[in-house]
């Protein structure tokens, strides 16, 4: 028996014609979801017109900007003339332990930050060697000093810190004098105010600042102080 094969296009045409006749409407927009309007061509054109009117957005440069800032910061840091003392840890010399050497380094760093020559650092280190053996000392007579970081305690009047500076003598509050960098800055500031300090023997310059009862005691520390400052700055 021969089958009467229909042209595949005819059934589709018949289905389409039947739908049109049944609905009595114009052309049906095929492939449009129920949530979208049938006439999407006009909507798309309107959206395109709005987008075209907007100023063009630059490329996402956020990451590039951040990267540029980081690079600029690194370049700026590299350009800064960091002191030799600050650039590395320094091993102890002249019989000091690491804590004493670290305090000496703080003194040298402070002198450099103030624009003072190594001679000032030698005077300051020699002074701290005599006054506290390069230890940041609290004072048993000042309980507040014992609540701050310290390397031990002393008991001479109200003297505290590396330079045994006295709050009662106008050197400043206890918390400042117990901070090695701050106490070093106070000593070096007073040294700068001594006329001709650069040409004075170490012991005379130190004594002029400190007003010690033992004015010649600083001299014995000069050699070690010079060795320590040289080790930090070389």
C-alpha cells in the first residue's frame, strides 16, 4: 500500500492558519515569554537609545589605580634616605647584651632623626652607659614608672629611664622619661643648647647637660660608646 506522504511544510502552515483564525488577531510574536511584552523591538530600541545617551564609562581602572598607588608608595619609600641604623638589626659589641645594644641603637637613631652628627650620639650613649648602664630603669619611689615597660628598677631620688632624668627637675612626666626614644630626644635637645658642645670633651658635654655629682665619670665610657656608635652606623 502506498502512503500519501504530506509535504512537511503543509501541516505547519495549517496549524498556523488555524491559530490565526481562532484568535482573530494579528501576527503572533513567537518565542516571547509571558513576562515580556510582545513588541520587544520598540523596547529594545528605547533601551539602546538611553544607553547611547549615557556618557561612556571608563574601563574598570580601580585595580589599576590601586596598583599604581602601591607602586608609588613603594617608590617613595625607596627614595627616602633611611638611616643605616634603622635599616638593620645590630649585633652587640663592647660587652653589651642585646637589650643594651637596642637602647643604644634607639639613641643613635634619634640623633640621626634630629640631624645631629655621630659625636652627639657618642655623648648620649656614654651618658646612658654611666647613668643606667643602658637600662631603662623604673624607680621604686615612683610606682607609676613600674607599671611601664622597664629593664629593672633604681632608687635615686625620682630618677628614671636611660638617662636617669628627674621629673622634679623639669625633664618631663614619668611616662615620657620611661620611653627610650623620648628621653634620648630630651637629652639631645638639651645638648644642642650647650654652646660649643661639639668641641667639648665627652665628659664635659655630658656633665653640662646632666649636672651629675660625679662629673668625670662619663670619660671612662667614651671608648665603648664610640665603638657602639661605629657598629651601628657603619
